[in-house]
C-alpha cells in the first residue's frame, strides 16, 4: 500500500494500448506507482517504452502482469504476481475489454464478449478486494470503465434490429444466444453486465468506493481492432472529427479524475458521465437482474476454478 497520501498504487487492466496506456503514462509522469496488464510480454514491453518516454526516472514505479480475462487461471496468476510485489493496490481500474467478429464461447455457458468484459473482471475484482481493503490510502477504490450504450435508449453503437438490445434483457437467453449474435449487440450487453457487477460489488463491499464511469465515445482507440479496415479508417479519421466524440486526451483526463479525486466527490454505486453522476438504464438498476447475473457468473467461475 502507498505510504504517501498524495501518490497512489493503481492497477489498470488492458493498459498496453489506447486509453489504459495513456492513463498509465499520465499517472507515471505524476509520480504514482502503476501496474499495467496485457495479454503478452511483447505488448507490455512496447507499452513500457511509450509510458516511460517522458519519465524514465520513474521506471521503478512501473510494474506489469500478463492477463487474459477469458482465462481464469491467467487472472489468478496475475493476482498472485501482484501480491508478490509486496505493496498492494489502492485503485483498481477495470479498463480491459473488447469486441469480437464472430460468436465464440471459450468457457461453458457464457459467450466470450460477456465473459471477457464482465465475468473475468468480476473474478479479478473479487480476488483483489482483500488487497484493496487493506489499503490505507484515502482514495482506495474500484473503477469499472462503462459505456452509455449499455442503455437501449442510447443512440450510440447502432440501433438497427441486429445491434439494438431490449429494454428488458433476458439474462439466460443473452449469455449464449448464437442465433441472434451480433458483435455490437453483445458488446452493449457486456457493458450492461459490467454495471451489474459494479453495483453489486458496491453493495457487498461498502468500505471500498466502487463506481462505473463512461469516458465518452472515443473512436480512435484499439477497441475497434477487430472491425473491418473501412470501419476502422472511418472511425479514426472521419468520425473522430465530430463534436459528439471525445479525444483520447480528454478521455484519459477523465480517468485521472476518477482515479485521484477525493472520495467525497464520488458516490459508491454511482454511474458517471463527464465527471457528473448520471442515471443508467432501468435494467442496470434492476436488483434482481444484478443478482441473477452475479449468481450465473459465480457459478461459471466455480466450475472453472
């Protein structure tokens, strides 16, 4: 745990590219201690070069673990490595996630987008809770990076029949519905599930401030890596110029705010957009569905560990 109340020990998942990597760089430049995760040593090595470019003197503050959120053993191994560092964690940022180009179900019973974006992070968070509980830092917290497109009323992510999600999600159907699978639809559902995770974590561990925040629509990040070439180029070079989008610099300034702002500025169990508490979808607030997804996720985790 940190002994300097002005500096934090921050673990950011998925920090080898995009918003996670840039946030890690900004934190290192400010003198915080940062642990980053990535799916390969090569990606972590490349991230080190980027993150330390302007602050080589802070090299001793940057640590890394390999982590694949589809693989529960990888998650457990990552937590054990973090424990071996010997200094704990003050802030967990559940940033890693992604989309897929086709239906996949690596683990029994749950489609991979939902597993990667909601089940894996839940398991990781539960394993790290004891470490975060021990932190003496006043800003200790758990952050989930969410998205406004978890809400069926959102205009983002497309609203045609294939991509839209219902206002009343049937959890047992959506977790493995290959017949109606579509990449963006399942990304939206996974972000809804991550809100269910966060809200129950906040309820079950009230001593740790836990929130979800939406960084805005950032079309230039690596989240689109599995999209077609034309889609990627359109998002990166055309759509990114519109005023409804958010730049990577502005989005990561938001990350810094949620990581470092005093706890009095955040309400545990809250959902935030543009540094203000906002209202998520009705389904996200449905306590019965939160518990149903939690039970289903924990059943899957228990079967695999």
